């Protein structure tokens, strides 16, 4: 067991040396090991043992405090606010008798704490959050198993047992009792990694309340109190899976400049919220000598500007012209997005339409919102419009998913796949008035 503690300590020392570009709270599952100390409450709360001498019966009886080690495996659902885990820990401690002139430790009891827990983050999960506190509540068992042949050897100084051995009514058999653990923990996630695997540190205090006592089968008594098995532990967790998508939107590189042909066939991006996905492509003819882009309509060549449906773009929006943030208000709360970087060309298949804000189409990374696109399209069809603010007001589930989107794309023209990215800068704030 000392080897385990040394391994945990060594890992804590070398981890800062292997820091890398890993997002902090951006994992869906984890496996870890931990070590620390455990404290046990008094079994009888100064009550009398039915089968023992009165002088001993009013003394405090418990397992001795000491070391504990264990392991955990967990998984976080949805946006990472709720999770489940399997936990198991072990220690070997003697009985401790204290009071009425006694101060003795005797016997060895193997103690196993095995449980399944529900975990709740106290702070909303974010990609760059380093300190992530949580609560846990679960159910399981506490297994108390006397070491050796199951008999407890009493020190010779306690002469009221003639032969120094007491087996109790059940011969010192092991005791498995129902336990309800609850606790408070803190994950420290400073972007460490080892060989490409993310690592974090967990500090935790948990009370595993066992609703029966390990002394029952040994001392043959039914009057013991529930036992508080309180562990104080620190451990290292290996992190796996991703909670937030990080794939950047693909940007089409500018093509090389070949000699200008007389004419060439091209494909032109068209912004149209009435199309499936809110964006599409049409075939056109580009004339380098004049710079015109033409499409065939009823057998005639006409400029594409005359055929493209007219929709508002960022250049028609007051917030963009004035250099102000894009504000999206839902149920009396506002989220703000500011421009970052310059305008860029984005391929149509990499974007998905969310809806419109004051008539201006709003898009997001198609991979990031693919899980909610079907529900979003149904909501738009149900309303028969694309008003994103009204859709989010009516659908709490879509509003929660929208709060996880960091970057939106606003078209700056009705053709050409040219977009201005805007990034979330303020999660949510109340609207005055």
C-alpha cells in the first residue's frame, strides 16, 4: 500500500513538467486512483453491550482511524452538469476501545466501501474551468471482514476473557451492510497531460454511512449505532472523451491565380434561410474581363444579383455598422457576441442555420449543432418563421444547448459564402427595466 501512496505523490510532482495544450474541463469520462485517511464513528455511542461486562460496555468502541486507498470510474452526461460513477476503496484497521480505563487496539478488520454515486457540478461546466467543485450522493455496501480465521484476539491485559479470544454469536463472520455515501469534492484541472492523456487532481471528503455495525457479528449484539466511515482523500484522474467540440470550421483556401480565361463555370454560394440548411450553391458563369457573375434564366444570361433573393445581412444590421455586440435576448436575459477576426469564406456544408435575429440569418458550426438540428428545424416549421429568439423562448432544451455554442457566423453578403464570426463574451445577464 505504501507503493500506491508513493506513486500518487510522484505523479503529483512530475505532472507540472508535462503540461500541454489540453482544455481543462473538457472531458466526458475519467478513471482514477486515490489515497488518504479514514475516520470511524463510535459504534455504541457510550451505550451498553448486552453480552459484555458492564465496565467495558460503556466504553467507546470503534475501528481505529488510519489510511485508505481506492479507485473510481465515472461518466458525465449532456453538458457535463450531471454524472455517475462507480467507487471502491479498502483499508485494514483494528478495533479501538477507549474509556473506563481501557485504551486498547485489537484484531484486524478488512473494510471495503463499494458504491455507485450520482455527481452534480456546483458550477456550470466550461471548457477552460480549472476548479470544478461537485456534490455526490449514492448507495452501496460496507463490507467488514475480520482478518485471519475470523476470530478476534483480545489483549491479555483484558483479563475478563479467560482464553483471550471472543468470537461472538456468529463466530466473527464478516458483515455486509447497506451504506449511503454523500460527500463534497473538488476537481483541479490545470491542462496537464501525459502521453496525450489528460490528467487532473481530485480532493474529496465523503461520509459512507453504514446502517449497521461491524461489531454485530463479532460481539453478538444488536444495539449498535450506524457507523460513519468518513474518508479524506486526494487522487489523480486520467481523463477521456470530449465534453465540448473543438473542431474549427473549415475555411476554403484561396485558389491560385491561373491565367484568366474568357469565361469559366463556377459554383456560387447563396444565402437563403428558406433553403434546407439555410445555405446552398448554384452554377454560374464568371466573365473575368468584366468581373460579372451570370446565371441562366429562361435561356438568358442575367447577373446573379438580379436573381438572388434579398435577405438582410450583417451589413444591414445597426449593431454591425456601429461596431457593437450582437445581442440575443431570451426570457428577459441577454447573451452578447462580439466580432473577432475579419470576414472569411466558409464552405456551405460546414455551417447550419440556427434562425434569424431581426431578419439577419445566424449560422453555427454544423458539427457542433448536429445533435439538435432536427429539433430546431421542427421548431422553425412549427412557428412558420425563423425567429431564433422566439424559438429559444419556447424551447428550454434548445436554449440550454444554445448556451454551449461559443461562435456564431453572420453572412456579410447574400452570395459568396462570406461570413463574419462573432464570439460569446457574456454568458447571460438580466435586462434592465
